[in-house]
C-alpha cells in the first residue's frame, strides 16, 4: 500500500531514523567524491565541458525544489519497489566499475544517474520517480562527451559559424576572408575553435531552456516544443555574435586585446545574447498563443513552505537495506581499483630519430623545406600544451626524381581514453584545412604479411592541396576511427594492460585531385621501404610489437 508524506507533520527526526540516510550518503560519497574531484581537475576545467558544474548544481537544486513541491502537494508517495530499483542500482554500480577503472566518463558519470534513480525506485516507488524524472534527465547534460563525438559534431558547426561571420562582416564592408575555420580580418588571423563552435553553449542553453519550461510549465504544448527546438538556432546565432565581437575587437584593437580579457568577456556576450534571444522568442510565442485564444499562464516558480517535521518522514527507511547498499557501493569502489590497468614503464629509451634512417633506398632527408600540419592541436586550434606523445619525428624526404614526401611519426607509450592518438581528419580541419575525401586503404608493408588497414585523405587549406596516407596502431590492432580506438583501449584496459600507440603519416603536395592516386602509390612504396630499412625497434614501432 502506498503512503503519502504529510507536509504538516511535526515530529523531529530521531538519530535512528537518520542513520540509514547517513549510511547511504557515506556510500555515495565513497563512490562519487573522487569522481567529482577528477572532473573538476579534468574535463570540467576546459571550455568544452565548463557547463558540467552548472548543470550538476541546477539538477540537484531542481531535485530539492521538486521534492518540496511534491511533499507540499501530498504527492510524494512511499511505495517501495526494491525488485525494480535494486537491479537499476546494480547496473549503475557495474557502469561505475567499468567507467572508473577505464576512464570512460560516459559510464562513470552516467552511473550516478542510474544509482540515484534506482534508489528512488527502490525506496519510494516508480510513481514518485516518474514525478521527478526530469531531474535525472537533466543530469545527462553534465556528462562529458567523448572527444571523438564532440569533434565530429563541432566541425560542421565551426564551419557554419565561420561562414556566417565572414558573410556578415563582409556585408558590413570589413576586409575579411575565410579558409575553412580560419578567418583573416585585416592583418590578423582568427581560428574558430571548439569552444566557439557552440556545442558546449548549445548543451547549456538547451538544458537551461528545458529546465525553464519544466519549472514554468506553460500549458501550451506547441509553445514548449517550438521553444525547445528554437534553442538550437538561438545558440548558433549567439555564437556567431560572439565571433563577430572577437573579430571586431581584434581588427580595431589588435591581437592582444582579442586574446586577452575581452576573449573571456566574449563568453558573457554569448550568454547575454542567447538570453535576450530566448526572452524575445518566448515573448513572441506567448503573443502568438494569446492571439490564438489559448491560455498562457504557467504554474510559475514558487518554493512551497513546509512544516519542520515534513522532511523527517524521508528518513523512515530500513537500516538493513541501507547497510547492504553501502556494502555494494564499497565493493564497487574496490572493484574499480582492482580493474584499473597498471602502467609498467618500458626500461628501453624510445628514440624515433635514431630508429628511422635519414637515407634508405632512393630516399634521403631534405632539411627544412616544407612546413607540415601539426600532429596534435589544443582546443583553441593551437599547438597542444599537453602533448599526448612521448616521441615525435617530422621529416621531409626526396628521391632522385625530385618527389618529396613529408613523414610524421608520433609515438605514445600510454594510451588511455582521455590521452590517445590524434587522427589527421581531426587535426587538419582544426588547423584550417578542409577534408575533401577520406577512404580506407589497405597498405602492404611487408611481403607475405597481411595488409595494414590505413587511410587515404585529401585535404586542402592554407593555399595547398595535400594527399595523405596514414595508419594508427594501438597495441596489436589498427583501429580505423575514434570509436574503434576507444574500444581497443577499453579491451586492453580490461586485461590490465595500458597499450602503446603510434601514428604513421606520410603526405605529398599535389596540384589537383587527379594527381592524388599517383601520390598515394608513391607514399605506399616510400612507407614500405621505410619499414624495411628501419632498425628492429623502429620496425616494431611502425608496424607492431
């Protein structure tokens, strides 16, 4: 039988009634305090995921608000469903063990949602959880997304924001040109980075917009749906305003002004612009609803008053289940620690320069001829200050026919979910290139051995056209994309192994698309001779251990 909490109850909570809640809080603290510390020092400290703490604070604030509201309305029922709730908690703890041990933030942070939802169902029932579902849905916006997903989504957004900025400033008679995501205005160049692409602000604005609609509770479904959909173009427009603001500051006051305090201030411009646009759109929708004769009065934001004893009834749960849950949580903490792969440093010093010869076959090194694209980039498009590689080699070779091949090798002894190889199809666009084509390419490096699964890429930018051949090796596998790389690292991690990895990239400048196939053939032969001529250790780094 379901019981409803009485908001006018007055008995004071006894220590025995509070003990089960303290036990559960201790278990949750053991699970997620280290996670939150890592998030604040890791993903949440970057522009890309800076909305995470905001979303978390608002989510728990809404959970508190909604609980008070349900208690005041006598709708907070206690109809425990442990048979449904505890499996959800167990699933959450399993996700925590896998996510925490393998540094998969989607699983680790997402497990908090499952654990809290499972506890709510187990202790209070499905109906009470269903009345608070939005709080758990809202928490999803605080989960740091994998970089491979963010990179794929942000690239078209960056290009669109750059193009819109170019057209608007050109219409305003400013001397501006664009190459990919690089804007040239006057004597200055600006690169539209991931933080300016709108994805982080899109998540924040969409989350806060949904929260606003859930709290205000407009009775018009059409108005709510339209406002939720329009937040996406609002975010795009706000980010375009931000880039225009930065471009004008840089043009009129110099690069130092554009990259200093005003660059950070532009973030405030972004959210002020978005807020004004949301208010304007919401007002317009409200006017349309009223003109159509429908009611537009929402529930409003009211924090209901409760008698002191109302909260006491939440503590009336059994001690034994709380203790068993604590044991399960502590077991999950221990399981995550036990499954965390341990890195064993290789005593041998890695030296690509010594392993890869400067002369082999018909090829010899050519000093300081062509500037290559960087192997890794930071979120602002510049060179990464947190270099994920332990050894990097970048050379240009020439043969007797005058053909030049640019070689780039990047080795990392430790591959983890947040520190892994950077794919050329991500790094090139981040530096202003446009990828024209990308296709799988089986590469035969050793006679009689299976072909390596590599890729051919044609990219244009910075006044040149570049044909690229590359492969990536992680442990003994050759993943073809960001997700495949993560899965290989995950499989190695479950075996207690921290995998090493290497990126092998060769490229040639071509005049047009028709020259690309011939350039790919030259590069494959170049790489085959390189592998054959490398020292035994260099050979192992390039192909496999």
